[in-house]
């Protein structure tokens, strides 16, 4: 038995991100996975082989499956249960040998983000609706609702099964301890969304966060220890068999193994997001990633992968593309990097990374493996040329905030490097003191750190810095580093702003996205409308269909003329004309589309908008929303979404929409995903209008619901124009709103945006907008 984990196998089968993995009870040593491909799957280990075979594929969710747990066998369910939660707000319960759910639990009002089992046949769930819920599995009914968090509940675990004490972690940065529906205690300390919980005992537990830390807590209250090592969001934490060691995974492409408070092994994966890690019954660990693959690692040499499988894995790993602007790499001055000879020198610690210049402006990243006692290539750096450098005045994101600099320093070669964030208007001495207190360093370092900051910032800090900056020197090791957002390895350039430009809406011809504030794309300065139409063609189609319609809904020639007059003249309507309009709106689905096209045009008129949105109100809204479901014709879906977008032109329409954000978002996103580009553009345009209208609204719950819709839409492929509009909407709602930024980070939206900005296939305006949104977040 080795002390280090080695690759056992890679499991393919899912067609999208594997968002969650859990250890199966039956079969022994099995794995349960949940995926954005709308399925969950049960995998059994192959006899006398290191791999796994799919035993069952579970269906029943209408959208992405986000979480999964296994309920142990009991007298009622001798094989146990498998429970999943998804973006469709449902919790599905399965028998391990049945691919359809035996029960579906409803009650959550948004995505179900976590499920876990409590002894005695109780299920615990958490949701983006900011609540957790307890359910009984005896008859699959609801027991109680845990309310108190102000943002999405991402994780929930029982800490004491006998007393039914449970913990919940939230995007509001807190952890809460509950007995039934009573909150007994709130734990604070994390500086960003709490994503993971792992219970050590009835007295202690671990939490992982988007602030890149894992904290060790006493249930009695204080934080006992803070584990640092991840260089991006921590998504998952699981205990290892001894009950004290643990593994974690995150957005930095790694699984990390921890023992006695230290990271003892780093396992890099060829997936940007390692969403979930779990410990199997035999002590192996399995992880699910954004590439749709489950990877299993083992300490048992008999279960290790053969050399060919290991070589294939390392080849896949070596082809990973890593952005030069990644937080843990910083800006790169290629000519100063060492050559391949540096790989002949052993690393200082497991997981240490180094960059190698291969010539022709090519840079490789290698990681030191203590288990293999060698450097392993984990990817190629992209974006080392000037064309990919951040724009002048660019910031570096660290622990959820933007800084002019984030310096990397090695205090102890046996521990992960530390980061010193700094803005040019900060006091170097105050920053140095905060750094010393945060990391419990000797006070003797104060002068050394302060002078190090001033030396590396140079003349950007004119009141404190020496006139000429020296090279970047680590105050603890004396080694050179690379300053993030710097073009020359020294100080970042002085900030300048890009001139604003007008961006025309391809449907309206107007500059719907023009903003003279900080960039040409957002915040939106007006609502987006759909104005273009060939009225004669639309009215001609209505006349044509009227000859086919033989029921009481057929119009007389006089009624057709009155309706034509309503559409062609801007004068106020009369009651007879509106009666005719409502009669037309009752036409069957296959004939109603030209009438809906007329509706999206006249809803921009104040008198007509008042009629439908005030006089008819929710009855009118009910009519529109009935077209927003997966089975409806895409043309009708598109026209209703355009009508809802055009409602924002008038105060009455905007009020009706904002009064029913939840219902409209539920129905609008129910048509998603869709391959119809016009529907995609109409939906994302509606999102822009909601974002524009909610900018000055103080109701964070409305904004939270809108951002949840953004997160759902972001999970599917879409047309470039729809993607652009989604980015504009996200930038609009988050610009200048710290609460919205925090909610966006809790929903993984910065990762979605960053991937777009780094996509070489993205068109120019999409890439530019993505970079600006990422800076905003």
C-alpha cells in the first residue's frame, strides 16, 4: 500500500460536466455520478480490473442534475436509495436497479444544489432559493423548511444524527447550525461563498469556500485552523478512511490530499473545474470534472492503472491549455523563464509548479510529483504574447476582490506560496501588517515586506516609492517572480480607460448597449426592443389564416378592417378593436403566430400596453406564459419572448414584469436549452431588460432570481449573438453592485465568463465583453 494516490482509471459515459460523485453502497466499491447531461449513473467496479462499468443510467430530470447522495439500506429499502437534485427544482429518488424515480419531491423554488442522508430515514436538501429542507423518506413528504440564509444554500450535512443537528453553507458566506427549523449558531469567517462541508465528528467539521480556503471548525464556535493551498475556488471536501485526513477539489484543476493540517499531495487533472471528490469504501478517491470524465485514484498498487493508461492520462494532461492570466501564474515575461534544464532539479514540495520556455514563445507548465519523484507536464500556457495581455488599467482578482498587484512569496519551502494583494493607493506598511497577522508571521518581517511592496510597485505609488523600480524580488527567498497584470515583469502600467463606442443592436438598429461610462457594452443604457416588421405581410397572413378558420373565431370583413386600422394608425384604440384583438389571440397555436407578431408591435404603444398590462394584468400575462414550454412551436416561443421584452418600453409593462419576475423567469427558462437561435436571442434580450430595470431596485431577492436564470442559461450552448446579450445582461446587473457580484460568484458565473474570454473561436465583441464582465465580477 503506497502513501500516495496514483491513477486507477478514467470513466467515460457522461456527455457533459460531472457535477457530483458519491460512494455507492451496492455494489461494493461502486460510484454514483450526477451530470449536466440530465442523467445520473451507477458504476460498478470490474472484477480483477481497475476500471468500472455502467450498471444503471437514471432518468427523470428535465434539466441538469447538480447533486447526488446515497441512502443506506434499511428494512423499507434493503438496497438503499439514490437521491438526486437538479436545475428543474426537483429531488428524485431511485432504487439502485431502477432507471426511473420511485418518487419526486417538490417544494424548492430554485435549483436543488445539495442532498444528503440523515439516519432514521430523513433527507436534507439545500437550494438556490436560500432554504434547506428536511424530508421523510418513509412516505416522501416534507418535514420542515430551514429559512435564514440570504443567498443560495450550496451544501448541507448532518453533524449529529442522534440529535438531528445539521449544518448548512451558503453563498452569503456563512455556515449555520440547526436543530429542526431553529438556527442555533452562525459561523462567520469565510470571505466568499461556502461551497462544501465535511463532518469530522459530532464536535468538529470542515468547510470549503470560493475564498480558496478550507476551514476546520469546532461546533462550539471557533475556527480551529485555516488550510491554504488551492489557488482558486474550493468546490468539494471529503474525509478519508482514518477520519482526520481529507481530500478537496476546486477550480484550479486539482485534487489535493491533506494530512495533519498540510497539503501532502496534489493531483492535477485535465479539466478546468473539478466539481466533486468523494472517498470510496475501499479508500480510493473519485472526482468528477467539467470535461465529463470521472477519474479514480488509489493507494493500492494492485488497483493502479497500467503504464499505457498512465501515459495516456499524462499526455492528455500535458495538452491542457492554461491561461497566462491565471491567478497562480501571473503575467509572463517569456525570455526570463528557464529552459528544460530546470527540470533536472527536484522540486521543493509536492504540487510545486514551474514554467519552462521551450522556444518560439512556447511555455509549458510542469508540476513536481513526490510520489513519482519527477516533474509532470500539466499543460501549455496560452496568452503569453502582447495580444492577450490585459488592457491597461487591468486588475487581478484575488479572494473575490480586484487588485493592481498580487505578489507571490514563499515563506516556507515546505508550505504553499502565499499571496500579498495590493492596490497602488494602499499603505504598504498597513498591507504588510495585515499580511503578518493573517499568516501569523514574525513581526520582524514588517519592514522587509513593506519595502518589498514599495520596490515592486515602483513609481505608480508616487508618495512612497523610490524613483526607479528594481526587479521583482521575493522578500523571503530572494527569487524573481512575475507580477500579475504587468507587461514587463516589473510594475503594472498606469491605468487608462478605453474610449466608449456605439454597438448597434442587429434587430433594432439602435445603440441598445451603448454606455459612455467604462466600456462600450454595459451597463445597458436603455431597454432592448424588437421593432422591425413588414406590417403588410403580417396582416396578409392574418387574412389568409382567417379564410381557413371556420369557427366562431373567424373575423368578418368589417372586423378585419377594424383590426387593420388599429395596427396601421397610431390613434387611440376603441373597445371594439380590442375585442377583435382578443378574439384573434384565441386562434389555435398553428395559426396564431401573426397575431402574436402584431402583439409584440402594439405592446410598445402606451394605450395598448395599459389595456393589456393594467386592465387585463395577470390574465394577459397568463396568456403569454402559456406559450413558454418545450412542446410549443419555436416561432410562438420567440414572439412571446419578444412581446415580453417590448413590454419594458412602457411603465405599465415594466411594472407587470417586475411584479412577476419569478413566474416569467420560470416559464422563460423552461424553453431552455433550445437550438433555435431566434428564441435564444429573444430570451437573452429579455434578460437584458430585466437587468436594466432592476439596477436601481434594492430587492436582492429579485436580483438573485434573475442571476439564477443567468446561471441556468449559461450552462447550454448558444448562438454568438445570444451569448453576447447574456454577457451584456450579466455586466449590467452586476456593474457597481457588490451584492450581485457576490451572488454571481456563488453561481460560478465568473468561470463561465472567463472560459468565453479565453475561447479562441469567440467572435471579437463576445470576447471583449467577456473580458470586461470578468473584470467587473
